[in-house]
C-alpha cells in the first residue's frame, strides 16, 4: 500500500521504516529539514537498535522516501499521524499544536476513501475533534485511532511484532472499509496472530495513557516500599521477588531505584491528570499526583544518599555518574533521572563527571555545565563516589576489583539495584542502594 507518515521523530521514523520492511511504499513528512536530510541519507537521527539497517534497506528498495513537502503524500491512501505531544510549558496538559498542524497540512491532500490513522498519544476527546475537522474538508475520508505502544530500545520489534493492535473508530460502513485497509497495512502482524481490539474512539485514546499510568504506578509503588524498607532495615529486592511470585502482581516493573523518566511516562500521566480535571473527574486520578511525587522524591533521595556515603557533604567531592539516558538502549535524555541527579549534585557543589555509551552528546546539549567522559575509566578516575543510574549491560557487568584501581574511594551507589552487593563488598567497596540495608 501507499502510506504517508506525518512526523518523523522517534515514533514516525521507526514506523515509516518498519512499514517499508512490511512491503509498503512509504513517504515520511517532517518540518525539520536537517532531520529529513539525515533520513534521506539512511541515517537515524537518534539511537534505536535495528533502525539504521531498516532505513538503509528501505532506501535501497526505493520504497522509502522523506520530504518536508506535504504534497509528497498526495498519492498515499493511508496517512499516519506520528507527531509529538509534549507537555505544555508551565502546565501539565499536553500541547496539541503539532497534531493539529500535521492534520491541517494533510487535509488538502485527502481523497475519498483515504484513511487517517492517529498514533500520537493525545488527551481523550482529541480524536473526535480531528474527525470532525476531517469531515468538514473531506467527508469521504475516515479516521481510525491506532495508539502506539513502543518501548525505546525495542521499538523496531514492537512495531513489526506488536503485542496488540487497537483500532478506535465510529462504527459505519465507511469505517469498516477503513478498518479493512488498516488490516492490510498490518497483514503480517495479524497473520502472526497479534490480537486486534476494536473500540470506540474514546477507549482507543485512553488505552495508551491508562497503560502508562499503570506502569508508572507500579514503579512508584515499589519505590514507596523502598522508603519503608530503608526505615525498617528490610530489603526491597527480596520484597519485590516475594510479591512478584503472586500471579496477580507479577515481577515486571517492580525494580526499585531512582525512578522513571523519558519522553512518555512523566508527561503522559500529567496530561492524563489535566484532562481528567477538564472533564470534571479529577478525583479519579488524584493517586497519580502521589505517583509523580514518589518518582521525583527518588531523585532527591539519591543525592541525599551520595551525601551520606561521602561523610555528610558532597561539596568538592569528585562524583562519577554512570548513565545519562533515562534507560539503556537509548540516547534519550528527556526527563532522565540520571541526568537530573547529576545536575543536582553539580549545583550543590560536587564535581560531577557523567558517562554513557550513547547519550553523551544529547546530555551535553542539555547540561553543558557537567563534565563528560567517553569511557567508564575516565569518568571514575579519582572519584570519591560512583553512582550507577542507568542500567546499561556494560555497567552491570563491571568488575569491582578492576574498577577499584581507578577511583580514590571505593564508594558506589546502585541507583537501579542491578549490581551484586556481595561481590562489590567483597572487593572492598562501600555499597549502598535505595531500599536495601
């Protein structure tokens, strides 16, 4: 099929490349010339495993192109909206400027029978607004809301082999024809047995934010338990293992530590709360305020812990931070707990050096005041305390005996509870972690 993708940031670039892998002819549209130029060269403008190969493959096949001109999408029959919905400055609500602008750019191109597919994460009610706008311009085009569920670091896999597909639409014969076209787009995934859930527009919009809110709640719950464990001498990792055996709870996302970040969970739960307030049901989501609060407290607690192990002060201390990205297998530093902690310590008088396998360039743009190192050895040289804040595999696998040869003091804080305390203490390190004795 001929497909257009409006918005070629993280979601859109991955979606465009993956749709080409599935055999479709795809054109990606974006307003940033430098981003389009990089994609046209087959270069990924961000780190995502597997994406560079897909881009080169798509370009070589001739089925993948990118442009800044919306008119390049004129021949497409299925149009995906993949633009960002960042948090409004000074507010919790989502900024829909880019979604509306993308639709307005698409509207003059719509033909009878075309399908507009929304993938952006939007407040409930947005799709209905966009559907009405489409009807005003092209009554014979249809809107389906098809939320994305990508995990950074696994986005290619999640697009090619999703764990579910959700279609939101207003029931009608024309909508059924649109559903059939979207089924054709996802024919490979559906052929693999991927569950498809058909829903109304409101439900489809709620699925993504509800899922993110649940995951954020689970993470903040175990971090709240970590606070209790610290007060009582209990071990939060053993606690998580024990309750995780309950099939109703499960062990995933019960890893206590410095908390969640990134471009989705924090802004999505805040936008969810804001939208609930607009709908007059804000009391239903008041618990998310505490979820957010617990998450932000973890960052403060990490700085306090560094101060504790450093004898009561971090002023003038040499601090090494392992990790800048908000999670491994990503170069995304948006709302990164690791970078937030590093910046707080720098502001409080520490001399902080940060390292990360992929995110140094992005981190340096956000916090140029910090020091950065390309290797772990350079980052920890003469360090008084080391903080592991992003659980990259190479950091989890560090040899405590070898690392000790580079530092001034053997003090390490495991901000992700991913190291073996026995091994590190046996190597002479003062090991501390959130929620562990």
